[in-house]
C-alpha cells in the first residue's frame, strides 16, 4: 500500500538522524521475514498475532554506539518514499546506500 506506518516512519527517522545505518536494519528485517506468517505478522505464543511479540534476535555483528552528550541532533528535512520493505529515505548522506530490502 502507499501508507507509511509508525514503525516504517521510526526506522526512516533513525536512519535520517544517523542513529542507525541500513546495515543495522537489514539483519533485523531478514529475521522478521523469517519469523512472520503469510499475513506479514509474527504469531504470538497464544496463536494470535500481536504487535508486541518478544523475539530473540541474534546479533549478526558487533556494533559500537558512540554517545556524546554535547552533540546536536541533525534535524535536516527528510523525504520518505516507497512502501513497506522498499521504504527509501532521502536527505541524508546515506542516500547512496541501499536502504531497500530484497
């Protein structure tokens, strides 16, 4: 569909703020696709789909988060295009990276 949900918006915003990279998101999306059913949802332990199902996601690489309390947030304008797994964020230096999952 042509709508962006809160989770797609959140991921796109984190990419735009450079809090995460496409390389951080891809293994998470791969794990979700592996766990979800044909409807695109992960079925919870009770047999019903839920937004808050806890999933054990194995780290595929070591990542180091740099924190600087004096840094300013980058609030540059961002353009979201595409839908679902092909959501594209424009307006960042990450534009040349492949944000589209296959």
